[in-house]
């Protein structure tokens, strides 16, 4: 990975307010100053494994209050904090019936790692409602997720910053001359990866997780054994329709770029929690030399 032993000071951060990489954070005495390009297909970093967080509320809490507050505007941070608990807690019945049966809503995975709220025809939220008789926006407007559904684009735009690889240590690039960030828990320049490791469950992802992620177009190309998953660039458009998958609609898949300091990626998928070991140290790809991402 060309790491030269200079710690966090070898890497740049992406300054989203100026839309460019900042080299002001490079403080290593060896002079190395590199971008964290592990989300790109031609990276020379090595993929160590995939993990998923079944408790999305815990994942959001740890990500937002330690890292989000450092890179978002104050308005964005308040918005994300106020709305993170508005996401459905499982497949929920609406007050609307179709052919005598209730419609349901739940979190819906979108292409490019986005999050949405879907309308479904079954109690497992596995079959999307695709009819023309009912307007999904009208149905959701009368439910508890109405405000969240209305501002869903703002939500996903705020999360876009985490699709660019960043070092684990939280910095603020919103002011010139100072990069320290005091988070919402009283820490300064907290290590976000450490928070994920100690305050979340982070279960090992399995191959169905990886296949689903590839079908959603939310991971870069990776070779596991003789099989190739993902696309040759991040956010590739895919032809697979989510309603054709046999997984429940409350799957949430996303990638947090904060974990890429060691060249790894996270899969977040809230399903079948009891089946997996809650160990962040057990990767999907169990190879000593890693797998090129």
C-alpha cells in the first residue's frame, strides 16, 4: 500500500466545501502526501474484508457525532441528527389497503449506496408496490416517515461525503489554518475506525451480502477466488431490479469510507443478525495478502 510509517500525516483529506483535496493535513516528516484512493478501481491498496452493521441506529450515532459534525455544515449536522431516528424500525403497515390488504413501508436500498423509503405489498417488505392506482408519495406523506421521505435527497447528499476515502482520524477542513475538530462527545480528532470497532457489532459479511452489494452497484470491483463482484468504477448503474431480489426490502447496504485506512470496506445489512459472529476481526476475505479492490 506504499505506506511509509508516517501515520495519519501521510494522507490528504477531501475538502467538500472547496471541492478539492487538501494537502495541508500532510505533516509526515518523510514528505509523503497521498490521496486515499481505495474507493477507485486502480487503487494499489488491498482489501482486507467486508463487514456489516445490523444496528443502523448505532452506526449512524457513531458516524454522525464523531465524524459528521466535522465535515458537515451545522445545518446539515442538525438535520441528520434530527432525522436519523426517523427511519423505519422494520417493515411497517400503512393505513392504506389495496385489494383488501395493507401496504407496507420500510427502508429501501438504492443504487450508488443511497437510502430510500419503499412501499411494499407484503408484510416482509420483499415485494415493491409497482402499481399505478396509488401514489407512494401520498401514502408515505400520512405516515411517521413523512418528513424523512420529503427530504430524502438532502439525506443522501449529506452521506455522499462518506463515499470518498478519508483517514480514520476526524478533521475539520471548514476553516483555514486549523484542522482540529471537537466532536459532539467531547473528543478532539477522534479515530472514527476505533469508534466503529468498539461501539458497534460489525458482523462478518458473507457471499450473499457481497453479491447483493454488486447487484446494487454500491461496491467497486473485487475478486474473491475466481469470482469477480462489483463494477469497474464506483457507483456503476446496474440493470438488476431490487424487487427481483429474494431479500427483504429492509436491507440497508452502504459503504463507509472512514474504514479505508486499512483498505477495507463496510457492508451494512440489517438482516439475519443472529447468524453471524459479532467480530470485526474476522474478514470475509481470509487471505494474508488481501484482495485487490
